[in-house]
C-alpha cells in the first residue's frame, strides 16, 4: 500500500535494546491505542446485531436490512440471549396465526413462520431483555431487525383485510396511506379517484416509504378525498384498495370535555340526567368515570356511554363521545356534585356540576 510504513521488526535488535526503548515508547503508542479500543468498545455494542437467519441450505447468516423471500418459504430467525422479545407484522397477531411460533431456548430465541404469504410482509425485530423480577426493560445494546418482502404471484400489494379503509388527517401529525408492496423494485404511485389525477410524492408534502406507504407530512383539508395506489413491476400493474381521507379538525391532547345537567334544581321525586360530552379525534377512544352524591349509599343510577362521527363543514370530521348518568325519583341524598372524568391516551380531564334539592 502506498505510504504504508515498513514493519518495525525487520531490523535485528541489539542486545539490551528492549530494556532501554520501552521507557520512551511504552507510553506514547499505547495511549491512542487505548482510546481507540475504548471508543470501539463504546460503539460496538450499539451496532451489534443479535439476529441470524437460517438459509435453505441449513446455514446461519446475519440478515440484511431488507430481504426478499418467495411466499410459501419457511422463515426461521434466531436471536442470541436467554430472554428475548420479538416484534413482527401485526397481521400475525390479529388472527392469532398458528403458522407463527416463538420458542425461547437456553441461549437463544427462535421465531419460525411456515407457509408464508404476501400478507406477512413487514418488519421482524428482536431485542434482549433486562429483567428484575417480573419487570423487564429493553436492552438497546442487543437488538436485531430485518424487513422482509414475501413475493407472491399476482400480489404486488400487501393484501388488506378490507376493500375500503379510512385514513384520518390530523393537522398536528403525519398521516399514512398504508399501500405497501411485496416487491422491492416496484414503482408505486398515488392517485385521486375524483377528479382523476396522479398525486405527486414530491418529498415536501408527501413522501413514499416502502415500509409504511405514502406519508402526508403536514396534512390539511385539501388532502381529503378518495385515493388509491398503483404498483408496477415486471411488466405487470395492480391497483390497491381505496382509502377515504377524512380531515379531523380537533388537535390531539387530553379530552375537551363539557358537563351539563338537565336541571340544577330538582324537586323530590323528579328524574335528573347529567351529560358529559367530549369532542375529539375520530379514531381516539374516550373512557368515562363518574363520582356522584349517592354513590357511597349505593344509590341505583343508570350510566350510558355512546359515540358518533359528525361532519362539520369543509369535510372536517369530529368524534363526539358522551356519557350520561340518570337518577330516577330524586331524593335528598342525590343532591351535590356530579363529577365526570374523561380519559384518552393523551391524558384526562375532569369537570363537575352541582344539582341542588329544590
């Protein structure tokens, strides 16, 4: 190699030379070497993959970031460790698929998928677990993953369980049209049904991610409508299922909650109802909890929860979730504070109103 220094041990050493020079050379060369070794030790565990794949020939090899396998092949992945966690396409969990098995052995965990299909296309990953008693956390230094395309004749798209799907567009986060392909080399385009035209993935508003689909980076109301994807590969083309894009005007966050009583002053023997209402995102569920005056005395009440989607101009879609507590034959013990707590994944909101005995 040009510029490479000749080996240092070619010149014969004089007797006693090794006793003199180590005092000069021992410190200087080893300091940078120690640093290099330390930095290598720091970075090596982060890049270390614990996953291997068994090939058809019965050999093991580290899988690439993306693999392409023919549908029908058996997939076997192993990850080193005595406590391993796995992640794989949700499709396999949704239907409790018996084709998939995960077994933990003494030194490794084994994932096996038989009779694979195009629907199994997706990310397969594993990680070591650090456990204290029954509580386990992910060991970020011991991971492995690969994205596998299962190619199947006549299936350019990963099959969908339905012929029509809804994608909600939220102004404060990305939206994904999940038309994923089974062929790595496929060319995929996005189209609007009406007016009929191709929607360009310009990399600014919309990008295509082969592992997710078409990603709307900053959704807005102009994006709503019915869309579909088209894939071309090997001289063949295919159309995906259709997706209805609905714009949700309510930003994500703890529930926006209101409470209203049918009357705040009630006569003895009357019926009273208290309504708790949440306006939220179309795909975000809300849970309700009530505290009411007669609860300690086990006063019988009726509680009913409902929800529905409403369209509020310009195609904006909002979910209305409601809970109503009804008290019949109002008594003295029913007077006081009626407290409603609404909770979603982002947090909870508590509201209250008083009902007095007239």
